[in-house]
C-alpha cells in the first residue's frame, strides 16, 4: 500500500519519543553526577594494588618482582624494591608509581602479575591541575583493600580468594608433612645415613617450606641402546714407500694428491693477453734455416 513505510517510520519515532520519558533503558542521558551508570564488572580504567587485611603495608600482595614494570608497553610503571639494613632486597616495594597520564589501560600489567596483586580499577574521574606530577600516582594512593576489589569485581575476587586459600592450605600441609618427616628422621637409629637433599620451595602465595627427601634414591638402570649398526672397516693409511727406479728416478707408491679444481681446469685469466696473431708471411718459428747454395765448381 502506498505510504506504508512512512507510517512505520512515524510509529517508531513516536514510540521513541514517548518511551524516552519513562523507560530508563531508553533515556539518552542521565543526571550526572547525581546519577551514574552501573558499570559492568569488566570495565577498566587504571590499575591499582590490592592488599589483604587492614594494613596496607603488611598486607600488600605485591612482592616487587617488577614483571609488570617490564611488561608495560608505554613503560609507565616505576618500581624500587625495599631493602633491609644490610642492603638485601625485600619482597615488597619501596616505591611503586604509575603515571596515569601515560597509562593506556591495556591491562597487560594485570595479566602478567603472578601474585594477583595489581588489578584494574573502576574509578575514572581523575582530574589534576598538573598533568605531570598530578597524574603520577604513588604507592599509598594505589594500595586499596581486597574488600574494594570484591566490590568492583565480585566474581574475579571470589575466584582469586578461593585459589589463594587452596594454595595456602596445600603449602601448610606440605610444611606439616616436611616437619613430621624431619622429626622422625631425628629419632632414627644412629649411623643411618640420609642421602636426600633438603630443598626449599616457595608456594604461589609466598609461603616457604623446607622439604627433605630421606628415602634411599632409586638408581635407574641405564637404558639399553639398540645394537649399533656394524661399523665400516677402517683401512689403515698406506705408508708411502720411496723407491728408486732403474733410471735413477725417485718413485713412491703413495696415491697422487687430489687434483684441485684450479689444477684440473685452469682458470681463464680475463686480463691475459690474447695469443699473438700469426702473420701470414712470417716464417714459422721452428723452420730450418735455408740451405746454403753449393759453391760453384771451379
Ligand atoms: S604488581 Fe605483581 S607483577 Fe608487579 S611488581 Fe608487584 S607482584 Fe610483581
Ligand atoms: S594498564 Fe597497560 S599501560 Fe597501564 S600500567 Fe598496566 S600495562 Fe602499563
């Protein structure tokens, strides 16, 4: 029917006009900042550091391994590890700065962190009057509690907490088993020798424990190799013998040396002079001199 398309277009326009006044999903704007959108969990703005418990200094998950610093494409992370009185590096950062004016929110630092220490924030209202120092965020500003991480990334935070708890439980069980083995080894008969080598392991959550393998080491027999193929008989080198033939020439039975390519086929000298042209009337070089005419008979 003529004009059907026009009628459909007018219907959609009227529907949007009326719906924009009462349907929240179709409101083109909200009254920001009084009202805000609920951000999806995977929204990301800038990185922050997670700490457990109430003490940001004691509970910081970051061990200053500097992996994120190396992985950051625009190199906007700067880390200096803490050191003790003897100058030994500690597993915590002394300085941890991120330049938000350079950060592009790629999340590669989060992906590369093996300790679930650095995560992406939902906070995007960041303004500063100084774009250099004002957007350089320091450790005390970056550190945020795990409860905040649960608030903005609930599913991710719950999965990480469960994994860390499981790792910690396994590490404690291993430490307990190692302690029991050590205690039983201390009560073993005198003279018993232990050939196991103690080793120290560090779990994912940074809990160290000492393990000792006290069992007698199992010596595995050397693998049997298949019979090797018979080796080709090696002909001893022929000793050259020097002889003198009947003509007094020195001869030898040693094989002649291999002929080099340069000897087998002489190279053409590009700049060598061409052979001299043979003049047609010239006497052949080896022609005998003309015979002298016999003297006239007297
Ligand atoms: S945030 Fe993670 S990757 Fe970066 S230094 Fe700390 S522990 Fe290492
Ligand atoms: S989000 Fe990307 S650019 Fe920003 S600090 Fe992490 S790795 Fe660097």
